């Protein structure tokens, strides 16, 4: 009997293909569904640091009502990180030991470069515009210094106090100005010291431990108003152009939704916790609000730092 082998082979092939397809669909149907990548869990604690522009214990005490407000508003426990100098705050953020920090403009620029800091708010005026402040150089009335020309003429015999190498008004801006008029700060003066805080720089001038001190108007006015320094004993011989107010920044790797929540809590503080806001921001009389910032506001600070060799141009 003749057998149609071609026809049988075709039937076998078709049957095999059907079985393979059925098996494939069975495997697909039984396979577990792909799970969406889970979002990073919200941190149990947010650590917040203040640059030690003044006595850090006093600053932390003054900030305590604001800390309590932020903790309640954000819904996450907030712990204070105690830093002894500006660089310690930058390094703490770089090492992921701090999530939120108050920086000065220059220390923020450094933190953005080294620690992925992202500015979210800064002090604003009553109209909701970014407020400004000024760096000043002060001297004792008996120093004989009347103006910056006297400083230039007598630099070799003068001792100068700056605040911190990462301070804006207490180092970067006054140094940048002096360099621009031909005073090479690192070589021109008899001695250059870092006092560690604005209050310490002011007191060094008042006690005549230094001839010239860098600071900004807020702590200087506070020292006079509090009777710590006699206004007639210490005078201002130079004042800078306006500097944008210091920012609050967060680590850029935090969840964007959390960053937005933190930012909104700060923006709402003047209305929702006016006493806490006033206690913390009260010494900066122009600060009546918080305004949203992106970091672009501090570009000219970055350019000054590049000009002084403190940062590399990108």
C-alpha cells in the first residue's frame, strides 16, 4: 500500500507547532507579573544642620521652635546636627549624614559642587522677593583706619580677622573686593586669622586683638543693640554690594515629593508658625518671608569663587 508521506509529515509538523504554542501560552500565563520598582522608603528621621555663623548652641536654641514646627508639618522626626564649622556641614551632607541645611551663599555653592545640595528657599522681604544683605569691614576707633585706602596703605602692619574659609560675607566677598583693588590678602597683611564666627570676628575687633574684621551687618547691629559692643568704639569702613540671602538646601537625592513637602513647610512657616519664624529670622530684620529659590540666584557667588581659585570653572 502506498503511503502519502509528505501529507503525514506536514500533519506531524503542524501538530508539533500547535503543542509548542499551547505550552508557550501556558508558561506565559503562569509566569508572575513584573513588579513595579518600589519607591524608596521615606526616611524615619531628617537631620538638619545650621552653619555656625555664631555660637552654635545659641543658634540651635533659637531654632528649636522652628524645628518643632517643621517636624509636625513635614510629618517626619527632625534631629539637629551640630557642626563646629562651615565645612563640617558641607561634608556631613556629602556623607549623607544630613538631609537639610542652612547654608551661606558661598557654602551653598561649595555644597552644590561637592555634596549634591539643592537650594529650596531663602529669606524674603514683605513683598515675597528675595532679600539681600551686605558684607562689612569693621575696625576699632583707635586703629587710625578711616577707609579702605588706609587699609591698602598699611596692610603690611595690619592683622585681619575673617570668619571662616567658606563664609560669604565673612571671607569670600571682602577678600574678592580687596583682591580687585590690588590687596593680595594672603601676602599683604601681617597676619590673617579665622575667628570661627561672625560674633567672634566682631569681638576680636572690639578687644583690639585684630585691626580689621570681616562680618555682615546683622551680627554687628545685634552686638551693638545687645550692649556687647559699643557703637562708638567700632566703625564700618567698607560695605559690599547686595548679596542674595542665604538659602536652605536639601540633598538632591531625596525623593522629589519629599523635597517639595520640605520646601512647602518652609514657605508656610511665616503664616503657620509666625512666632517660630520671628524667633529664628528676627535678627535679620529684612526677612519677613521665605521664597522659593533654585540655586541660580547664587551664580555670581560661584563666579567670584572661581575668580579667587576656590572653585574650578565648568
